[in-house]
């Protein structure tokens, strides 16, 4: 069930960000403008938060740092208002972690990192990768810091379904062929939404990207930094751009890698992303057909696509066994394939998993799907999927009013991707029955007055198409675009010395690369 923006593992990082949009979009431009205006009234873009009397207690708090149980890292709790419109009301606790600058060289302050999602654990990303795997010169001069966003992981997590319920949810047919299957898919989304409302009613209206950006400003002040230095990947680019929109005068050095385009309604975001997965699949297929073990044949890319579509139809009609109680049907198979699109290093694994599944044994693709959903071996799930939907459905109005709208949209999605289009069109139905009304809407982010911001785009990125990075860099008044000509999702730390050198230079010296800089 592709209602997600997801954290993914990769060969180059223990947690490289990934996303699939949950289809919260649509409505008229006028409606979008009204919701955006309402969101800004609740969280004003000119917000002088530190000077607000009601917020001073949050900006002035002194965290108690303690051992995390992870060598070298410290942890603390940050307090924030649940509702910024009612700062004297209920508070929430946010999990923070840091690793101190190692030296040598003059300390540059804190560098906040976010791996994307929404729903990815920034603390897990810091402790598992960024705090030990970012380039040594960067770690030498910055305290590396992360906060799990509100509703995510260790920060008052949104909860929706039990493990067995999630197992059922992820297996529902996402390419319905008749009225009964359409009704079953709609019912699954409604049950998911109802579960979130039941288990997370208090926090559900307060996990927007705007609120999380305001939490980041409290953290900046608590850490003693005048400016926010930040590396955000995937959805983390939208979070970083939102921060720049709210607090342009507090922008330090911002890297937005694998950029989103905040100006698009999510029906367009979903369709663009569908095309991105098609681009990535074609790159995989072009490589696959040259390999002796390619399960999709050794002919053309188009023929490989037809072979994959036939495989999806076959497992839709008759799921294959996996060695456990869950058989591999079309939904899980599609998720497994999509999971491998995020990193070309996973292509050999995908070839092997497809070979097994076409031969009647689906455990390899199931393992890829489980990693994508963050499902543990004991059948429990991280809260990634729950937080993902909660943030997406709050940030933008729902894409569709109901299944009839999806049916009308399917042809355009299939044009964007003959392989994945139908399923990703139906995935955008998930916010239709969401229990909390949206507070945001699509709009351009200019962040007038902000210091130079570095936007990074990968030409064959499956999850955040390159044109999004071009658009965001063009919207930002101080944006500079760095292009990586390659495959996979995001660019920093993926093996390009050119990309890493440009980003490191910006983080250490504040000098962005020349406009039009391209790397491979």
C-alpha cells in the first residue's frame, strides 16, 4: 500500500532517505490558498518566536544531556507546545541526540540533520549513520544533532494499527479490478484512518511540517546557535525550506538534498514521482538486460517492462509462497521492486529476488518490502507509516473526493509509468477519509532575506524527480542548484567526490558551488 514517504537503507548510508507521497493534494487553487493562509496565521511566517512571552520558557529551556547507550552520543528531551496557537496549553516532549565536534579546527556550531519521510527517525539516522559517517572534516567542526520530529519514533509517536493489522493493510490489492476490490481498498484506507484517530487523537492535528519547523527553531536557540545549519534529505528538504520561509533571518547553511517542490498540489507530486519511478526502473532495466541473470529477459527495456507487468498480473491472480504466513501478492511485490529503485546498489538483490519470485518463491521480494515498511522479524512495525500519513494528510488537502476521481486520474498515471502508474494512482486515495482537516496547501517558497541555500538534485532520482530540485532552487531567492548526474535517491555521501566536495565546502566555508555546477 503506497501511502508513504519512507526511510530507506542504502549501500552508502545506514539510513538514506526516501519517500512516496501519500496523495494529500488536489482541490482548487483558491482552496489551497485559503488553507495555506490559515496555516500561516496559526504559525506566522514572520514569527519572532523567541520574543513571544508565552514561548520564552521554551526558547530558554536548558536540556539535561545524558548518555544514550550509544557510544559517543548524548541524548536530551526538548519541550515544545503541542499547539503553537496555545503555547500555555499542553506540551510535548521531543527526543534529541547529539555527538560533539571532534576537532581540529574552529567549531562552527551545530549541524541539524533530517533523513526525510515524513516519519523517518532523525535520531536513528544520526546515531546509525550521520554522526559517524558524514565526512570527517564536517564532523570535526560541527556538533552533529538530530531531533525526532513530533509524532515520529521517540517523539510522541503517532500510532494507528497493530502489527497484524498492518500485515493485512499492506496486502490489500492496490490495483483494483472491480467494484468489490475498489470497496476493499477504500475500506482499508478508512480503517487505517480510524485507527489513527482512535490511538492518536490528541497529537494528530499537530504534526504539520510548519509545527516541526517551529520546533527546530526552539532547538536552534536551546543549542545556543544564532543561525540554523541543516542538512535535510528528501522530505527533509521541504522541512528545511519551510524553516527558511518561517525564519529567513535565522538561516545559516542549509543543504536540501533530493528536493521536493512545495508549489505543487500532491496529485501532481504523486504523478511526477510516478514518472520518477518509471525513469529509475528504465535505468534498472537497461542494466538488467545486459546481465546474464536478468529475470526480465535480455531484450529491450520496453520488453523488460512488459515482463515485470506480467509478473505483477500473475501474482495478483495467484500469490506465491514466501515460507511464512504472508504470501507475495501484487501489492507486496510492487513495494519490493520500488524499494530497490532507491539505490542502484540494490539492483543485484532485486534481480535475484525477482528470479526467485518468478520461479515461485517470494521471500526475497517480501524482505525488500518489509525493509521498506520498517517491519521487524517479530511482526511489529516502526511508526514510520503512521507518521507519514499523518503529516502528509495535514500538510495538503486530499487528492481525491473518492474512487471515481481516481478512475479518472489513472490514465495520466499510467502514461507517467506503464509499470507502476495504476497502483500509485490508487495510493493517492489514502487522505480522502483522514479524520483531521489539512492546515497547509501548495505554495511557492522564496525565503526572501535568507543566506545562500544549497539545493541538490539527482537526474534519475526515483522519489524526488530532478525537476523538483530545479523548481525549488528557482523559487528560493538565495537558492543555488547542484546537479548530480546519476541514479538513486539523494546525492550526498553516495560516492561522488564532486558532490561531496561541493557540499563540504559549503558547510565548512559557507561558499555554495557556482550556479550550474554538475557532478557525476
